[in-house]
C-alpha cells in the first residue's frame, strides 16, 4: 500500500513537472503584427488594478448606482471553488424558486464563478442556461484522462471541454442582453490575472458587450475562459492588449484568484 501511494505521488509530481515543459508560441517580444483584421475595442473594457484613476471611477459608478436604487441594493460576488461552482449555480436556481431572488446591481465573478456570473447578472430568465452549463454533464470531462495533456501543453489538462462549454453558452444574444442591462447602470465584472504584468485585471463586461460583433463575442469568451483557467491545471489564455507604447501585444491571462 505504501509503495502504491508513493508511486501515485511520484506520478503526480512528474505530471506537474512535465506540465511546466509545455510551451506557448508567442510573437517576438509579445508584440503582435497589425493587420487590417486586427480589432481594437472602441473602449478598453479592462481596468488594471494599478490604474488608480479608473478603479476609483468604477467604484464611483457602482456607488452612484447603489444609492440611486430605490430598493434592492445588492452585490453578488461569485468566487472560485472548482467543481463547487455547481453548488453556487444550484443556490441561484433555488433562490429563484423561493421567489426572493433580487435583481443584483453588481455581479462579480472570479475563477469558476466567472462562468456563472453572466447568467446570474441577467436574472432568472437565464436559469435554464445556468443549469445546463453546470448540471447536465457538460463539465464531466474537464479533468478526465481524455483531457490529460501534460506532455503537449503548459497545463495538466487540455481546455477544449471548457472552451466548448463557454462557446455554446456565450452567444451574441447573451452579449446583447448584457449591454441592455449595462445601459441601466448595472455592472458585470470579471477578474483575471495578467501573468506578464503580475497584476489583477478587472473586466467591465458590459462595456465589452456594448461593442458587439464577432470579435467582441470572442473576447468575452476568452475572458471567461481565462478567469476559470487555474495555472498548472489549464493552459493560460492569450488575450490581445495595448502596452504603454501603444503597441498591440499578447497578454497571458489566467485564473483571477491568483
């Protein structure tokens, strides 16, 4: 029994070491080549933790929204927990069934909480999608042997199952509805970690949703995927950004809880 346990531990250590051997192809210096298809958002939806002015402006917007609400001032914070995210989804659906679930003025999501946040933000009408994402077996293969990819990826598992899940549920209609609620003053915020800059990034998803189009949908999906990508378990997500010199660069984003 002791030998068997030691072998399992040794195997896990080896797998973690091998995961570190995986590489990600990146342009030299991280700088992307501009093309006619390169998309730059009309308003950058990311708020870097070090940008004090933008953080304070966001806090002021949220404060104004909360104090302007005649009733139901509420903030919902959906945190991580891996598979336990299904529990949070169940609480939201049960809250709807109780008839007491409020309309949240602000919804924040980090790690697995980022996947549920858009549905929680849009309200009970999206409970079917929330239930489908968590409770219909879609996440069953996330950490299965078929997804094991330590030899070919900078993560223990391939993120294909998670990517498919996000792609199926993050649709142009979902962005359109989020944009409508954003215009009412409500806010949906998702957090990722920029590994290159070693900083927290807050994404104002309503700002992104209002820009619409195929590329906005793609970036919306990437942000959710990045926030749910635990370092070492899933590979990081490469997201275009603009550096201090105004150049388009690739940023390496992972779980916002880091």
